[in-house]
C-alpha cells in the first residue's frame, strides 16, 4: 500500500512540477514558491527537504496541520524534515502522544534541513512558533 | 648503498612508529555530581542565538527596517525540552493543576512582513550578522547541528522512557482500571497515544490576552502587527485532572516512577555515549562561539 502511495506521489509530483513550475499553489501558507525562503517555516515530506513541500509564513493565520503537501500527499504525520526560516522565532514541533516529553525545537534563521530521524513514524502532529 | 637503504628503511619505520594513532573521540569532562545531559551546552547555544539575532536586527535597522529591533531582543531558551522532566505529572498537586498539559510560553510581538524586499534584506543580514561571529556558513551550520544534537537527546530519552512505560503498561492499565479509568473497548495501551484511549477529553490553554502596546514608530499602516502575548496557563478538563491524579498514584504504586528515576542517570549516560563524536567535536566549537557571542552582546 505504501509502495503504491509512493508511486502515486511520484506521478503527482512529476505532473505537478511540469505544470506548476516552481509554484506551490494552493497548498502553501508561505510565499507560494517551492524554495524554502526567508520568513517561512518549511516542512518536507522526505528527509533532507525532499518530496512534497508545505510552507507557512510565520504570520500565517493558518498553521493547522491539516491539508496536503504541494504534491497532494497528506501533511499530518507525514513530514520527515523541517527548515525554520522564520526570521525571529524558534518553532516547536510535537508528536501526538500525551505521556512523554518528546518535543523538537528548531532555531530561527536556520539554513539546513533537520530530519525527524528519531521516530518510526513521521512527525508533526502539531507545530507552533516559539520555544517548546 | 645497502647501508643507506637500510638507514632509510629504519628512518621511515621510526617516523611511522612515532606517529600517534588516531584517538577515539571522548566525552568532555563533567563536574562532579553533574548529570550526563549537562554535557549539552544549552546556555551557550542560547547565547549564540541571542547574539546572532542582535546582529541580525541591527543590520535590518541599518537597512531600512528599524521596527524589528525596536521590539527588543529577549533571550529565548534553546532546546527547552531538555529542561523538562521526561514524563509528567509526577505529583498530585501537578496533576490537579496542570493535568498532562504545560503552559504556553510568552509570545513576543511580531511584525508580519510579506514584502519580498524585506526578505531579500533579511537574507543579506543573516550573512552580515554571522560575519561578526565567524565564517557565516560555519556559524550557521554549527548552530543548526548543535540544536539537532539537543533534539536528539530529548528524542532518545523519550524513546527509552516510553520503553519503561510499555514494560509497566499492563500494571498501569490494571491500576487505572481499579480507579475507574478503563481503556476504550477494544483498545490496547499505547505509550505513544493520547488520553483518548481512556476516553479522556483534554483541557485547553487560557485564552490569549495580548499586551496593549503601540505599533512601532514608522511601521507602515499596511504591515500587520501582532502584540506580545503573555504566557498562557494550561487548564485541564475536570476528567483530565482526575485521570492525572490516578496516573500519579498508579505511577507510584506500580513502581513505574521508581523505575524511571532509577534508570534516569544510566539512560542519560547511554545516550551521551551514543553521541560521543558530536559532543567531542561540537562542544569546543560552541563554547568558543559562545565566548565570541558574549563579547558581541557586551555593551549592546
């Protein structure tokens, strides 16, 4: 099932990029471009910033973890990496469990993609601007 | 001729023997009584971040955007997950007051820029700021890598504590059931799940009460400005608070809390040993950068 999903994702991604060029279109809450730019909190579907993109301007009124990556893949629990280009604030990302403290805090003006490499499942149950 | 060749071989052999073998990375020394996680120089990372931001805001101000600097540059603690216990609540008082939640930290005032011209300046100012601290790409990389190390410590510890929670799962579930908190029909206990598995609806944070402040002088009227918001308490639901009290009692009764406390130091030690090369390589660098940051902040 996962393999089929991946193939579908690949097809959607190829098609999407073919038509949309470097645009994120409706999935984006940031500047609408595929590149992760200054002022955005950027999540990527794959490690190292690969695959689907979903970006949020820090002032965006909608930081909900609903919706999809730009390639149509569900965003919730599917992010594998993050780059925080917010100019001022860190970002706190948490898993959905209520029992154990397992927050991630990413500094502002970061220049590298950080992988959620310590989890069997992908992360990003929720995120918010500010320290954890 | 033969003698020269023998001498040459001897010289090469001697020089090879004198070359020290590469040393395995070692953990930096810890003061007596310190916990292994104190190897992580959290205060240094916080200081580096504050200096980096001070220089960045200064550059923005010099390039036509003084309003960001006017909002101030308060220190923002790095990797705060490390300052919290791995599991909570641990006392009945905590359970009644906070349930399983935590307060939201204060939010600083924010100027909500959307103008590409601003972000072009911001990009340049990141580099300018880091030039004052060292080689920009190295400063940026070190800051990111060290924050990732801190996150890795939090995550590694969480996985170990989850394993203890799973090991005590049956006892915990039985104890909670004895206090009237049963798993939902057909559910099995998940240490990574939320309280819904026990049919508990959690509470929420107190509503945000933005601090009334004037817009920074000179900020164009069409640029949105969001005032600072003070910290917000978490208010558990009645059911969550009651469940949390039972969790504390069961945590004590089943030996769960004792096991977490007993293994706490060993867990930290195992984790820092797993990250020995990062600590060994990055600690001297972050300490040096923090010293430089301290100089930068002095007088600002």
